[in-house]
C-alpha cells in the first residue's frame, strides 16, 4: 500500500496513458454492448415479448429459415394441446410484407411490417397501450416503434401488390420488432389470406385457412415441454423460443460479429494491461531488487503491484463507462438500434476489470524472478 | 580479531554476552558459477564484527568482497560455514526466513544510495519501516534520523532532486531506521568526490559507534580508511588483516 499509492502519483503520466487506453476500450465496450442489445431488440423483441415456450415448425425445418419456410397445419395445434406438459398451443403466422400507410393528414408512408397472424382469442393476442385489442378482421395492432414512422391509430395500411387494406386499431406498450422490421399483429384468418397471396377481391385458394407458420406452445406452469416426444407424436420440428431467435433474419450473423468484436476488445485490454505491467516491472527491476534486499517478501511486492492494477482498472473503466453511457444516451434518441441495459454493462465492466487483473497478475509473476543480489554492485 | 584459517569453534557462541551480538562468520566457503567455470569467491572465511565496530574490507575487484556482503546479508547461501547474526545462524535459512532476517536484523547501504525514485527522503525511511512491518515506535523516528544525518532540510525531496552525497545520507538513514544489528555497506563512495566521501564515511563511523551496530564496509577507496576501526584485505576469497 505504502509504495503503491506513491508510485501511482509519481508515475501518473505513465499510469494515466495506460488508463486512457483502458478507458477508451471501455467506451467501445459500452457502445458495442448497447449496439448488441439494440440489435437483439431489433431482431427478436417481437419474439421475446410472446408468452411462448417453444415453436413447433414443419417437420425437418432448418433454424435459419424456420419462420420464412415452415408451413404447418393448424390442426396440429390440437395435437400439441392434448399433451400433458403443454399448457396451451395455438397456430402462429409469420411473414414480412411491404406496405404503405396513409396517415390522417393524407401522407403516404412506406413501411415494412412483420405480420404476426394470431387467433384474437388466444394467448398470443397482444396487450395494447393505446386503441383496442385484436378482433375486427382488418384491424391490426402495431409495435410502438411504428409511431416513429408517423403512423397513428386509425390510419390505414395497404399491403403492396395485394392491395389488402388494414386499419391500425391498437399500439403495443413497447418495442415489438422481428428482423429489424416492426411487428403488426393481425387475426390469423386475415394473415392466411395475405399469406396465400389473395387480395381483397381474389378467391382464396383451397387449404389456405389450414395453414400457419408454426404452432406456438406454452408450457403448463412450472413444466418443461418434452419437445422431442411431442415432435415424434405430432410430426413437427420444435425449437425453444431462444433457439427460434436464430431464425430471425440476420440475427445470428449480427450477434456473432458483435460478440467477436467484444471478445477481441477484452483480449486487447487484458494484453495492454499485462504488457504495461510487464514493462513496468522490468523497468523497476533494480528497484525491486533493492526492496527485496531490504527484506520485502514476494507477496508484499505483488500485492503492491496488484493494488496499482486494481486502482487503474477501476478508475479507467469507470471513466470509460461514464463517457460511453453518456454518448450512448445520445444514440438512443437516433434511429440506430441501440439500447443500454444494466445487466450486460455490469458484466462487461466486471470482465474488463477481471481480465485486466489477470493480465497484470501474469506480469507480476516476474517479480518472483528478481534476485535481491542484483541490488549489490553498481548497475545504476 | 578472528580472521585467518582457524577451524570452526563450536563453543564460540557461548563465550560471553558481548560476543553474542554483532556478526560472526565461521569457515564460510562460497563457490560461484557452475560446470567448468567455477570460482571460489569465499575461501574458508572467518570474520567477527562486534556491535559498535566499524570494519572496512578492501581488495581488488573480483576478490570476493561483494560475495562476503551477500553471504553476511542473507542474500546468498554459502556452500559451508556458519553465519551468525545476533547469535542466530542464518546460513541454512530458507529464502523466506532470509527475507525476514534481512528485514529484522540487517541494514544495507548500496552504491549511490539506490533510493526508490517515487519516494521523498522521509518516505524512504517510512517505507523501510513498512517493509519491515514496523511502526515508527519500533524503529527510529524517521524525522529524528533524517535530522541526525543532516538531511532534515531535504525531507520532502525525491532522489532526483538530491546530490550524490545527499542520496547516500538518506540511504544510510534508511538502512538504520529499522534498528538493525548489522549494517552492510557496499562501495558507499563510488560516486562521490573526495570531500563528500570523507563526510559520508565519517557519518557511517559516527552512526556505527552511536547506535551500536556491527558495520562492514566494502570499498576501493583507501582515503577513507582512517575512520574505520579495523581494515581487512581480501584477495582471492581469503581475508587477512
């Protein structure tokens, strides 16, 4: 302690430079963590908000294309519902469309929508913060984020090419997006018409009303669903809700990229700290020999250096996080997918400090090899 | 007193209270290097330094003077022989015990002071107490000791702000602050001019007599030997009057 503090102050320029690097890395970590959370929200918040344990897709469906390729028979919901560990099961439709919204002022706004077809009476029907719940055949409940496009309750949305007219009757309380596209909930029957490619005046092809993308499953309270057994019995391929995130367009690639960058940042930070303390220890080799000759134990010297590392890491991480959160708060007001969440940030801070300490610890191992005998003679 | 090649005397520790203190080396041999290139650094060395005695060791480079300090200072383990500090044999101590002996019984004065760059003169002394796990009450009062070596006016200065002689004075005070029983001094005047050298060695002599520490000084500087109680010569690992 005695020497650690005094050296921190004496060599403040050197420690400051190293701390600056760690602080800048911390800023980047915060921004990437925010971007990560934002992209997760943008990619799968629509799925996360569903009160669903798992999805049963058509047999043999691959994860990456599950929501766009899978077609199941709505009757399979009955089969799933009959199973002991399933609390409820209901068909779920999912498709992406381009549309134009006509606002109250008469302006045409092009919007992309992820149509979630749900039975208005089922557990999938969303709660609304504004307007009314699903019910009318042409009524849709949209994600809160649609309001940013200038669309409001009462506006009309026309699906491109088909010409299907839908009316915004309600808005959810928070963000519901899927693959960076705002979610619009609509009655399953309307979804089936759109999915079959039928416009308002077209005949709906036979069998269209039997189709859905997947069966949404909800476990009985406190139960886990035995998906394998259910799949075998019903003839589906199931994924838990978390597994189905991988089916959201771009989700896996985005999260993998960001995770990779963050892993590199942690590694760089640990290496920078480790390198600094290696050089710092080598520079002080003679001084350390003198202190050892004075009778200091290895533990005494290591403790001193680890105190220095802890102080520098804690201070620079704190500074970096303050800057990062400050800058990030500005970003949350932009359309960028960015969300600051306490959980991931705390984990990031602990990782940064923990790995930095590991780097420093690897470096101070050198102290063991400093021979106090080197204090004799005239190396200075 | 006890130089030469007399064989070890097992009863030497019990010959009297006065002889129990200080530094005693008996039949110490040290070989350096390994394989073909071994050098006998210390060849059956006997040395007794009483508390309050100031002994100088002179000799050509490579004669084994530094090895003698290393063995007496618990920095190196000799191949054979006994090293007694205050009657305690430290020759076979583990490295952990050696560090403890260094903290508790030994003071080092290095060439050109070897002070810690980050610390002020006063903190050099307080740091030595901290390393030794002592409170100021157990050792000397750092302020008072700085005053005694004439450095009170430089208490707040760091080593780079001090002259060579001033650094050496602080170094002497640092070595004494833990009240060691043995003071080992390595070429204290190597970086100093003649007048300063004389001052420093006079200070060492004065502090040795004042605090009753057994002091061994290794030096090349024959001009300062007048301050010493005894002068021994070391040649090829052998010590003689």
